[in-house]
C-alpha cells in the first residue's frame, strides 16, 4: 500500500503474467518495459514540409535565378519590380515565418523591422530599396552565392524549423503505438463500443455520463458497454520520449482525474510511455500507487490493456462471465 492513504495496488496482472507479487517488483517491471515509440513523422513531418514548399514553389523558383546572377542586386531589383509576390518567401530565407528584425550596420542602435506582405502588390521604388537592404543586411545575398536551388534550401530550412514541433507529436506516437493493442482488446471484448478522440457531447449521445466540468474535453479513447448499464471508460495516452516535462504536475493532474472519475462511476485508464520517465521514477511511482489502471505499450503487448479494460468496466457487470477478469 502506498503512503498518504493511497489505495492498495491491484497486482493481479503482474502475478498472472509474470509471477510478481510485490509492489516493488511490479513497479520495476513497469519501468523496465518503458520505451520510446517514434515514427518518421515524429522527427520530421515530411508531408507538411513538402506541402509548405509546394505552396510557394513558383516564388522560390523565381528567386533561384539570383543564384547564378553576377550582379545580384540589379537582378533582385528587377525581380521585385516584376514579381513582388516573391516577398512572401523572404522570411523563410532567414528561417522565419513573419517579421524579421535586424540591427542596421550603418547606424548603431537602430533596428529595422522587415515585414513581408503575403499578397502581391506593386512596390514603390523606396519599398524595393528597403527590401534590397534586407537582402544585404541579412546576408541572404551572400547565401545565394553558395547555393544552386532556393527550393532545395528552403526545404532544408523547413526541416530545421519543423523540429520545434516534436514535443507536440509525442502524443500521436503514443496513440499509434497502443492502437494495435486497443484493436486486439476490442476483438476479445465484443460487447464494448469505442470511439477515438471522443468528445463530451458525443459520449452523451451514446448515453454515457461524465461530470459536467469535463464538457469540452476530448478523450484520446473511450469505451462503453453496448447494453445498459452504460459503463464508460475513458483513456488518456501520453508519450514522454525526452526530458523537459513537469512530472509532478503531470502525475497530479492524472491522479486527480482518476479520483474524480472513479467517484462519478467512470473508469479511467492512463497509458504512458517513453524513456523521458527514466530519471523521474519518484513521481511515476506515485502514479503507479495512485492510479488504478496505469498501462504502457510494452505491457499492453502481454495483455495489460485488455486486463485494464475488463477491470474498469467490471463494477457494472454484475457477474457476467464474458467479462470476468
């Protein structure tokens, strides 16, 4: 039993599958099964990158004519006069999507904001000189001496910028990793219906009740009995592949959800995985002792998710054998 009035941990899954009968050994098994589950799109969202480049490819191709030009400023002046739409591509040359701020090398202490219209319009002579100054002060004019293709260069820039979105993609990897075991569990529990990304309103139409303050919530997965009573189980899926998260706050949030949902007669399963938990064993141990159904992908392969689903719906089953744990 955990301290501070924590509930007795149900070790039946660990005992049945691994012969484990102690809390310490069960937790060690859980931690030992943690793994990172990354796919190619976690590292680089290739399709999104290709689409963004294709959206401005005509403008990028026009700018490529500067790469082999001897008098680049003269050619650039002509391009801005004839094709002002190329300005929408300028910030990407500096790995930016909006305004670029640059110190003026000719006037110490002065900073110039360069904004780039997304809709083409005829530029005045002063505006053209303004953007030519940008090409010089940003050193993009020098860059064009070292590359042969602006579309290829911008594709590389997009790859680099895309890495900033990895943190938000971890959850998608977690969902993808657990999906086969959700599908397997559902084949063994034919009386269950399920919905991925289930909203409060959708579940209400299925006759499933949640506490009112969860209105607006979107659950990674939800499961409920086809027949009355409509026992509901909701599932959240997280994947912490690297350090940087706030483990205590995370555990506090999901521990609170488990208590609230239990009080409302709603089952709750938390699927969490990733080597980011490696140096955060203390808060994870707290979750292990507090949350009734804590699952990871490695143990789901051995049936832990099916076990958790059976247990989570059991209180409304009244002895039906098809759901006996």
